[in-house]
């Protein structure tokens, strides 16, 4: 059950959530879409921004699951759910709407009128700019180019949204993270792709004999838990504590 959905209705004071797609591949002509699509989500009340690399535009299990998680994390009981009128985007909205217990007021901007979905397009530009900054920093550190098909790109994209949320202040002097969670973010972070020592989960205060710290690659922070995401030779792990070199 996902409550009542009304298409085209506007209500003052109801939080708005905009979604749009973006791409990161260079030298794209108008209308061209190269590389994996990135779903960008923006909340009007908190100004929270999320950027999620998805396998394809439209409905696919991962995209639906990820969008549903983000809508639930916003915590709204009712929201205006806005996008452009592209069929793939509308299908994704409908699929996610069936999974959330939220009253959704569906709203679409007219086809071809980019100004009508201006909030989402402005957010896309912010994410693209932050992504370029993070990618340039990693390329400088590695002394190597990060290609569009690199497995680091989705982590850089996701972290770009997190950086905007945690550190960019609005005209009210507050970050999106503070509006969302009621406090500023005060945790430690590293750079995406940086080698760190991380505390192996379940060993703090317990393991007295074996090594409790291991080496991994810092990839970002999980919004739901605040844990750091670490890449290892055996896969992705999460940890509460890490040390930079």
C-alpha cells in the first residue's frame, strides 16, 4: 500500500522531491546518453541531495530499491514527487510509489520545458561539478586517468552528493545534513580511493590475540548507519573506525 496519489495537484507546505537523470561521459551531443545513468534525488525541505549510479534508466530492481530507500530516509508522510515527463522516469516513479507507505502527489514538467524542472537540473550541475573535483583529486593522487567505466566512478558519484549534503551551507547558514538530521556532521572522512587502516567489524573490545586492523580503500559513508564503506580484496565491508596513513 502506498496511499493516495494525485497527479498534478499542488499543496502549499508539502515537501517536494525532484528526480532526474544525468551522465558523466564527456563529449556528448544534445540528446546523446553515454555511460551508466545516474539518478539524482533532491528534497526541497532539507535540500538533501543523493546521486545513485543505476544499471539503466527506468524500472530495474536496483533502481527501484535504491529510490525507495532514499524516499523512506527523507521521512515524509506526504510529498510532491516531481520529474520530467520522460516515460522511463515516470515508470520508475510509479514502481517506487508502489513500495513506499507515503502519500505521493505526482507532478511532471511538460515535455521539452527544462525550466519547469529547474530544481533538479540545478542539482545535476552541482553534482557534476563536485564529481569532477573529486575525480581530479583522485587522478592527481594516482597520477592516472579515471576512465568512465572505472568501478571508482559510482563511489565518486555517491560521495559527491554526500559532500554537498554535509558541507555546503545554504543561505540560512545550515547544511542539508543538519536540516535532515538536526545536527551538523562531525564524523571523520577520507578521500575516495585513499588507502586506510580500518577496524575489523566485531573485534573492538573483544579480540585480544588476532590483529584487529586491516588495510582497505575508503569509498564513502553509508547514510543509513553512518558507517564507513571500505573496499577490500574480499569485497565491501563497513566499519565505525578507520585511520588515515
